[in-house]
C-alpha cells in the first residue's frame, strides 16, 4: 500500500497564498501520474490539478492561472502552489497517485484549506 502524506494546509485570507506538499513513501517516478483533488463536505471530490510522470500538467478551469502543480522526483514530493485564493477554494485537499497500470488510486489523508477573512 502506498502512503501519501499531505501538509501545508491552513487558514488564509482571500487573495493570499499557500503551498501544499505531499510526501510519498516510494519513488514517485514509478507512478503514471499524481494529482491534487479537493472536496467540500456534501459534495463530490473534484480534481484540481494533475501532473504525469514527465512534466505535463492539467488544471481545472476554476484554478487555471492561480494554482501550479509541480513535483520533485529526487525527494518524492508533490506540491501545489496556490495563489489569489478565493473563499470558494475552501476544501479538504487530497494528494492522489496512480500506478502505471492505472488499476488503483492511492490517497493521502487530506489537509484542510480555509480561505476566509
């Protein structure tokens, strides 16, 4: 079982920035891709950003131009730099990884991000 651990969440004012981090317990280059999802209580979990084993990235329309996903293969780390945060970005953010055969989804425990004045 893959272990993913998120950190970096917290309370931030609208317009502020946060950087989320996700540590994997193995070489992340072994994954097909990694992603950040978020979920608001009572709503479906949604993908925020994804990065493949190379450098290709994809973003939800709602965060394009404000969020940046990146990774450091040497440190087995995934990041999400969030800027110009809005109250609607408030959610629990989850780190996700998929193996090369795409038969599984691995999840972290989540980290709360609250955007409020």
